[in-house]
């Protein structure tokens, strides 16, 4: 197994535990992603999440990859996942919810040591 992928899983699990999110079943995947270093798909009702780390990056993008921060970022998405899903039931567009969630996740990444 790739050392970056192992580190990503370890870091994600660390944050999952710190945030008290142990009720979720997590599946990790190491596969190509179109535009991201990593992402997460949460099925809130089932308490299941698929967390993916890209295994195909351009040489330029490799310079900007931060495995630990990527894992923390996706764990924060899990932390706010229920909020994000519930917001979708209101009168906001999916794009507005996504933008607000990304803004919150990025702020929390910088605030949480």
C-alpha cells in the first residue's frame, strides 16, 4: 500500500476520533480524482462515508499536496455532514450549500490545531 495512502487513513482516523465521529463506517479508496486531492461522500442516513485520496496528480499539483491537511479537511466535512445535508432540505441551492460548507471547513482547518 502506498505510504501517502496509509498516512492519509491514519490522519483521517485520528480526526474522526477527536471529533467523536466513531459511529460512522468509513471506506477508504485510493483512485484518480478529476479536480481534487481528496474528497468524501457521506451517506448520512446509513452513517457511512467513502473517503478518497487521489492517486493521479500532475507533477505541479504534487508540490501543493499536504496529506495530513487533506485528511483533516475531509474529516471536518464528516463533522459538518449532517448540517450540510439538513441545509439541503431548505430553500438553498446545492451550490450555495457547497460553497458555505467549504468556507466553514477551510476556516475550521485553520482554527483546529
